[in-house]
């Protein structure tokens, strides 16, 4: 827990900031305020808080960078969020609850997800809505919601329920957001009055991800004085008053039911001491992708994880391909939620030395979120992870975590040394069973075919051969049922000798197959003396 406390102090310092001496340019903090240029028919963006199907589930990535003096610090937080209506508060105001699952936390190059897991990765954010349905306050509880991380999570409701115009608007229309609402959404609160503008423009109504959406642009330029004592004392530049300046730009896509589908916001904030002109600068990037609850999840995009390697997606499919090729497999365990997976993939799967050393393996991408059973089977405790296995899936070697390229090259060299000399025994056994099945069907030797089918069922692979065995079994069943039906027809026609001969042929041909057993029972009944 000691490292966790240190990490949280680092994160608090990152979020709190400090000052340093540097002059600042004035014009960069004064972006042009958008002008209205309305056109087309008006649209109304509606949102009904009581309708849970309109509230989103979302994937959120926030990145923070702080610079002061000759120092800087970076933080990345990633989480999944699901919003749903909650009971009104004591004053009767509607509320929305967002359940968050933290999936990534990094300070500089320190991955803190292990500490998050210890404290609890799930957080609940309860947001109270104002008379217009907008989030103005919230509380975060559970897991790692305390301290600085709670400050990161609290504005979540404002991101999931974005500010929307209260009247119909046309493309090109411009409207202002309340500055306090905007400051809350980036968690910059204070009593000092702020001046400037936060303006949104309806840029277009267009298809976005296959859904008709309004594309909104946000531009902000805000100035707010800070009272004496706001300058952080630890940097030793005095306690004088300071001026905060904020500029921001972002794009939001909202469907015509008022549900956010995607939101990207970039903010730069500077605090400058009035006396010393020392400064601190903080940048914030938010990337949110969402869908209404009940909508099918979007397909997962692994392109950032795979580099130049053509991975087979899915364990079973990949092992079948490896097995059919008579080669071992390289299992790459990663997660679409993991901060380090794309970083590792971009570095590792483009390295020529690594690619040369692992070319003896069939590369297989395993979705670690979906395959907890495989993570347990191969002791994958850290992501990303690479596990080399033979074509039967037996463990050969493994490398866990975001290994530096020099270290992973060494691991890949070890895996190269452990490439099996030839195909697995099961591969040879399956090939033999397949050949025997085809020969038996050609000669219509049902008993030999059933023995081959039994052997294939014991091996349970490859999938193509198992399917071939099922088709052969159905063929045998159909043909046997036809031959048995002919024998029964002879019996019903009173041709007992001919029926007996036909049943005997079926019994000999089909043996212990259900068709053969039924023929045997009929022969037994025919052999019994009539009463």
C-alpha cells in the first residue's frame, strides 16, 4: 500500500499543479468566438432522463499533462461507464447514477492498475440534475474514488449527459454554455467570478458510426482571478493573487435522441502569479465513445495492438490453424481496455529481430477480457502477455507485462529455441484417423468408419476434421436407416426369408451402430417360435 499512497500523492500533485517562471503570450488565450450562420430546418435534441435506454454506456480515456519549472508529469485514466436513472434526492431533484469500472491508471511510466485492483476498480458516481437536466454536482464513492482520483471521476455525469440547447436549432446556430457548468465538467471550481465565453455551434447533421447525429463544436476562452493564497507554497514563489486562463476546443456527436455517441475535448489551463509572473500549465484530453444501453457493442478494433503481424483472432481458431500447419502457436493476450497493449504492440510487433525469432509460431490474438479461463490456465496475471505453446496448447514459454524491446528480444530468442522439432503426436493421429475415415467411407466399411469417427471425437480437433466426422456420421445414419426400412418393408410384405437376409446384412455391416442393434433385435424376434 506504500507505493499506492506515493502514487496518489504524485497524482494529487499532478492534478493540483505548481508554478514556474515563464512569460506567456496573450493572443493564444483569445480564440475567435464563433459567429452564427444558420441554415436549413431546425432540429430538436431531446433527452428523457427517466428513459434508461437513452442513457449511455461509455468508454472514457482522460490524459493529463502538467508542466512547471523544469518539471512535468503525466497521468492517464481509463474507465468504462454505464449510466442509469437513480432515485430523486431529498429535495426531489432527479439523479443519475454512473457505474464506473477503472481499466487503466498510469502516472508517468508507472502502471498502477495492480493498486487499483487492491482498492477496488468499481466506482459509483451519483449526479444530481438541475432544473434543465444538466449535471452540476456529483459524489464518487467506492474503490479508488477517494482523493485526487475522485476529482477525476466526479464530472463523469456531465460528460455522459452533455449540455444541449433548450430550443430547436439549425446548422450554423451558436449558443452559449453556462461558464460554471463548463468549469465543473473539467473539475475547476472556485468562488471567483469568471469572464469570457463557452460557445457551441451545430456544425452538421450527419451519419456518425451509422447513426444520424448532430455534430457540435465547443470553443471556450475563460479568465478567472484567484485570491491570494492560491499559489502553491511548495514552489516558494509567494502567496500573491493569480490569474487563471483557460482555452478549450472539442467536438461532440449527439444522436437525435440526445444521447452522446462520441466526445473529444482538449483543454489548456494556465495559472500565473500576478506579482512574480510564475506560472503552471495543465492540459487535459478527454476521449469518450458511447452507445445507448441496450445497443449492441461496437466491434473491437485491434489495429493499434498488432503492429505488422497478421494475428489470428480467437484461441480456438488460432490453435486450429497452428495445428493444421503442424506448428506451435504464440498467444498474445491483450485487452481493448488496456493502456499498455497498444504501446507494447506498436513497439514489439514491428521489430525486425522479434519478428524473425517468432516466425516459427502461428500468431494468435486472445481477448483477455473474454477469456478468463485461458488467463487462469496460462497464469496470465499481467497484461499484455505473450505465451508460446505447442500445437496442442501446452505451455512452452511466456513473457508477461510491457517488456522493453531488448528484454522481449531475449524472450523471443528463448521461444525460438523451444520450437518443437515436428508436429504434435495428436496431429499425426488425427491425420491417420482422417485418412482411415475417407478410405472406410469409400469402401463402405461402416465399422472401420465408426472406429475412425471415435478416434476423431477423442482428439476433438481440428474443427474441420470434426465437422467431416459429423457429416460422415450423418451419411451412415441416413444410409443405414434406408437399408433398415427396406428390410422392414420385406417383412411387412410377408417375405420373411428375404427380410431375414436383408436384416443380417445390415447387422453385419453396421455392428454396434444403432441401425445394427435394431437389425439384431428384429432378427432375434424373427427367430423366436410363434406362440
